C-alpha cells in the first residue's frame, strides 16, 4: 500500500462526504451500541456486586408463596399471600442451628405526619434483630430493642423531609396506613435515624421508617402476615444446609409433605445473583443482536456504496490496470477503501458510545446509584475489529468485481 | 532481434455466440527505436492491434513475440508487469485521475513498480515535457494540451521500451497537437520506440514508418522516406 494510494482513498471518500457519512451511519449506530451495552453491563454488574457485598452473601430470605426456581416472587405481580406469620419466624429462630439472626418483616405504604407536614413513605415493621441481619449505620440515636413499642426509627430522607434539618430525636410523629382515609394515626416516638444508605436493587433505602413488628402489623397496617423473614447464616459454608433446615421447619409447621407444594420460597443471595444474571444476560443478548442487525444493515450500506464506487471508477480501474496494477493491487485498494470507511464509522461509533455511556453514568449517579463508568479496552478493540471486518466482508464482492475487470473494457466504459 | 514480431495474428470477438473477426493474418516486425504510425479508417482494427501489442488484450490466433519471447505463455500478472515496466500509454482522452495533482498522476505507474524515488522520477518526466511549473496543479486546472503532456510524462516515468499513443492529438487543437507530436518525436530521437495509432495524415507524418490497415488486414507497410520517393516518382 503506497502512501499516495491511501491519500487517494481519503480523497475519494472526502469527495463524497455526505454519502460516506450516510453509508457508515449503520456502522456508527452498531458500534456505539456495542460500546454502550458492554459499558452498561459492566456498570450494572459492579453496582449489583457492590450491593451484594454490602448486604453480605450469607443472607437467606423466606418469602410467602411458591415460585419458580429462577423466576421472581409472586409479590412482584401484586399477589398477597398470607401464609407466612410471626410464629414461623420464632420457630426458625429457635430451631435452625446456623441461623445467627432472624428477623420478620411486614411492609406497607404509610403516611407520616409531624406538625403540619405529612409525607408518604415505606413502612418496615420488624423486630430488634433486623440490624443484625441487614447491616447499616445509625446517624443518631439507636434501633429499637425487644421491649420497646410506640417507637420509630427514620430513614435519612424521611428525617430530612419531615424535620428539615432540626433534630428529630424524641419527637412524636403520627403514622397511618396509606389506605386509611380518616385522619389521625398511631403516635410514635422517634428514637433513631439511620445513616444515608442510597438506593439498592432499584429501591430507595432512605425512604423508609422502621417500627416494632406488633405496632406495624396490627395497629398501622392491620395485617397478621409477614412479607418476608430474613436470616443471617453464621458462616457462608452453612448456607445450603440452613436453606434445607428452614424448608424443613416451615414445611412441618405448615403441614406440607412434598417440597413442590411448599407455600413459601427460600432464597439466598447467590440465587438472587443468578436471577439477576439471567435477566441481564438476556437483555444483553437482545441488545447485542440489535447492534448486530445495525452492523449488518451498515454492511449492506457499505456493499451498496462500494458497488456504486466501482461502477463510477471503472475507467480509473482500467487506467490503473493499463499502467501495471495487478488484480491483487485493485482488490486491496478497494478492500482498504471499504475498511477505512467502516473503521471511520467504528471510531465515530466508539466516541459516541463512550459519550453516551458517560452520560448514563452521570444520570445513574444523579439517581443515587453507585454506578461505575466502565469502558473496557477490550470492548473498543472488539468494536474496531468488528467494524473493519464488516468493511472487508461487505467490500469483498465489489472489490473482486473491480479486480476482475478487463482493462480494455474498463478503459472504454462510459 | 526485433522488439516486436507478429506473425499471422488474428483477433475475433465473440459476443452472445456471434463471432466478429476484427484482425486477420497480420504479420510485421518493429525494431527498437522505430517511430511507427498505424493508420486506417475507423473500424479497420488499428486500436485493437495496438491493444494487443501493448498487452491490454490477447490475440485469438497467430504469434506475438516481444523481445524474442512468445507472449502466449505470459499470465495476467506478468502482463501487468510488462504494462508497468516495458510499455507506456498515451490515450486520446488523456485518462488522468480526477481530484489528483499533476505530480500524483505521473507517479501512478510507480505505485505498482519496484522503483524508488517516486517524486524524483516523476519530476524528471514532467520536466522532459516542460511541465515543471505545474506539479501541484489539479488536473481540472490545466489545459487539454497540458493534460496530454502529463499523460506523456506518465507514460515515460517507468522508462519503458515502447510508448503507445492512441490518437494522442484527437482531442486537441492543432497547436497543442503539434506540441505533443514534437515531444514524441524528440523522445524517438533520443532512442524511444514510438507506436502511434491515428487517422490524421498530419499526425502520421511525424512517424518514420506507416502501417495502413483496412478491414482488419494490412494494405501497406512503408518507410516514410520510401513513400515520399515513390510519390515523387509518381
């Protein structure tokens, strides 16, 4: 490849700027897509793994209702299942050997009033073991103990919204279920505020209040069942054994003979990771195939413009052959031209991909997620290789056609 | 040894099963340093003959020896090497690359050769046709006569054995045409072999030998001096 030849390639592409850019649009979209998908995948993965390390992988969660091994729990679809109760949690606490801590949880939506300010938030009714299962720091005060009722612990954003910076400790707020129409509510004394936790699994962990189970279930929500029981296992090697123990205890209590008939689901964090991986993998496959289709469409654009270029430059090809170009010279010239065109598309696509990935990172961070900006060198290398390959594959036929032209016919071409 | 030796050369084109004979039974020799004009009315086969002689096309039957070697045995790549190293072309329609400078046009054959110092060789060739002052001009910025001189410089740049010129003055006014012919004559004086295809007598008169074709066959082949003497006697 001679320098003047490469110059000619650029000159011929520049002479048809508009057409060249339109032609490589498909490549730009495809490559930008690949970069964004890989960056998002890596960002999401680091986010989820980060949250899991925060939670600890030695966590087991029991949820009411039977569900598919890999599918989401029934609650996701709005189905209320009432089979899991406080006594189940107590039984697990006393009978499961490796359970370091067990906490029962009933959740619901509530309105919280202090003075003339009312806000809506999420209620977590639980017991004093909750901080032993899910670790978090306190900003002020403390979490409730076993003997306390009529007390409440606020999430940091609830405290901010309700008290606007003044100290909430010792104040009494009124809490009522969001579905309760009449005014009033249960008066509860604030004994602690949880430090800011950020979002986790797409839920704001600061937009919550915590109350003792009996108060929350009976006086506020008016229910008798639990939404989940969380168990901390003493060591990670005991997880699978503990899952079995939990299942055994609950089946006994619920008088269930066969595991397939169980009216509850036991999951550990590892399962949750698996489910998330299945979802993200499927999503990534889908998006990657979209990017692949864009690349194929872009490749057809390349095929099209290269065919037009060969037709337009038939006389030039004839001249080149007349002054000594071999078939291989012509073939490589047109392949290089297609390769340069798609490489250009690839580079523009990479730049767009990086910019868009960065904007997404900013957005996710703005939304409170600990999102990492990851554009790996391997994804850039992949994008470059794929874009050049697209050019070479789709440029091959036009280039072969050009190289096989008979010099005399080509020179006479009008 | 003759530079070019053709014997019983025939050429026919086959299109959609129909065979069209273009040249038949042509024999002649051309020696190094000759200036030969191939003349004839249109359709006489003169361009086809030139294309065969310059390795752009192949003959159908007969033999063509170049520098003593039968060209029948040459493959496509070797023909490309011959077109690059042994022959130079000047076309009626110039055939210069658009959007390209004069210098880069002249360098084009060097791209496919093993020669070094492309700039130096191209500048030397342009100097020999009096265009040293147009190196960086684009081909759309120069006149027709200058374009043909660029084409001659391009034909010269690899220092070929033969220069083939196909109606080199056909697209030029008479003044530019005579400048071009004088350049070819000067090259011949320095020892280059020139083979010219034309139907213009004025142009053919620069040659020292004229081969006349009609309907695909040679009707006369004479040295210009002989012809002139013959005409005087007549």
